[in-house]
C-alpha cells in the first residue's frame, strides 16, 4: 500500500479536511480515516500534519470544535464545518477542479 | 469582524495558555488512545498496540509542538521568549552587560550633548531687544497652521492694545528687484509697515525709518537700505540719504540705512513701505503679522484675548466664517517668533 502513497501537495490537505467534514462532524482520527478511505489509501494523513491544519483552520473560522463521546466511549474533540468553512470548501473545490482539468489537458497534449 | 476574532484567538492563545495546552494534550492523547483501541480490536496485545500507535503518530510531544508553531500569536510568544533569554544572558555576563550599557550611554549622551551645543550655537536666540516678547500670528487648521493674515485681521489685532504693545506686517516672500543704474544686481526686498522697525527695536544709522505717511497708499517711492547693500553699492558713503536708488528703472528715494546688527526675518537687502489700504475689508490673506506683547503679558493671556476678539471679528465679517472656515473656536493665535525661526 505504501508504494502508491502520494506526497500531499501543499495546501491540498485543507481541501481534503474540508471535504471529509462536508458529510458531518468527525474527530481527529475519524478525519484521518475518512481521507484514507475516500482517496483509497493514497493519502495517509499523520497527526503531525493533521492537528496543525485543524487548529489553523479553526483559527481561520472554517471549523469549530466541541468535546463529545466517540464510538468507543472516549471523550474526543470533534470538528465540524462552519458556514465560512462550507464556502471555503466550494471555492477550493472549484479551484482544484480547474487546476486538475488544466493539468490533465496539458499532459494529454501532443 | 475577522480581525476581531483573530485578536480574540491570539489573546486566548497567549493569556489562557495553560488551558489551551491542556486541551491540546487531551486531544492528541485521545488520538493515540483511539489508534491503540483500533490495534487491540485487530488482535494486537495492548502494550504492543500502544507502542505502535505512538510510533505511528510521530510522538505526542512532536505533534503538540507542530500545532504550537502554527498557532496564532506564535511569533509574539517567540519574541517574548527571546527577550527573556536575552535578559538571562545579560545577567549571566555582567562584564559584557556593563560594557554594552556604558557604550550605549556614552553614545546617547554624546549625541545629546552635541545636539544641545548645535541648538544653542546655530539656532541661537533672536538678537532683537525684548525678543521673548515678539510673537507672530497664525491660524490653526486641522491640516496645519497658516501664517498669512488679512488686513481686517491686522486691524483686529491692532485693537487688542491690552495685550499687544505694537503690531507690524510684512510680506514673507519679498520680491526680487533689479537694481538698475550702475552695475546691475538683483536685490531682495520685503515690504514692511511703518511700525516694523520700531517693533524690532531696529535703529537707522543714517536717516530714519518709514513714517506713517510714507506707509499709506500712494505714500511715495521710498526705500531703506541694509547695511550690507549700503557698503557694497554706495561704498558706505554718508550722503546717500535723499539720493535715488533705481529699482526696475524706477527711482526710489533712499530715506535710511539700517545698522549692521539688524537682520530681518526673512533677510533683505532693502525694505519698502507696505502701503496697504489699512481700512480695507478685503479678507485676502497676503502678508505676515508680528506683534510685541505688552510687558508682563504671557502667551496664554494673549491667545485668550484673541479668542475673545474672534467673536467680534466674526460678527463684523460673517463671510470670514464661511469662506475661510474660521469658526470662533478656531481663533487665530500667536506664537513666539523664535519658534518660526526654528522651523
């Protein structure tokens, strides 16, 4: 599995976190697992990059957090999107789609 | 709003540091605990599961530090740590500290001393008699002061005899004249009212200063020479009085020569009578006013009196209020003449 893991492009972690939280609130490990699952194991987010990103995004007002019970009855910190986080998700999705299209076309060109 | 929430976040991070730290510690620990739970569920022994979870997370302390580095206000905290470190180092090396402080003290002290000397020697006090009683007129505006005055303002100040002993007008920019006849030369002249020389205690060494008649409109073409021009142009001849000085091909009668020590502000080679219409109601600002305070009258008293006079002035000249944005609360003021020179 590790052979097909890709390095996470700078700035794309934010988009993946926003996307993971788009479906609902999650705690830190939940976000990691969701990203792993939706990218089919391409991206494994380590806590060393996940937590700084979460805190930064919370300070930016895209996320807010609360303490709640996990599925295994552990007290964990959950994150959810704020209204401005939802806006950010759609903005970054658009941007990424444009970039991805452009790159694909560029690489296909002969 | 965004800025406000950012300030709130920074102050929370810096001021309620312990609480923020404890929360972060809980958060990262729970993450490792949950990772451990996953391993145990997949059949690993608890101690092995925990070890792998910790290694896989890259170390709790490292994770916490990377969050701290990204936090708002991290720069401020780093600065504070640097400052404390600096102080500790200074305390540890008293020899170095003494040398550094002494060097700074000497540097600052020497600069102050030199500036004091420069200030006293180059910006030396005005040499006029009772120079500390000579003030100049200005109008304060939000965007700065304006020193030009109008004839009605001149008259209004003239009436404040309780605070002003004398008052004189002059044009600060002064015209250049072509000295014709003989070797051509350009000379700098300023127009002054008859009261000007008396106010500055300046005496003519030959002839006299202007009479009020000469200062009135159509008072004739008369001129007073500076000591320098008299030396240069007339070879210090004692019989220049009554002779003509040709300025731009017009003859002006020389009525006086000023003493060597009198230097006007601004400096001039010749002085001409102002000859403005002293009863004019024209509110145009075109000249400067200096005044000499009555003995024993301070600046604040003079300005208080001018504040009172402003109401009367505006009553007589309601246009001034509108056209000049000159509300009574912003009455014109006077300032020591020395201050004008220091600028």
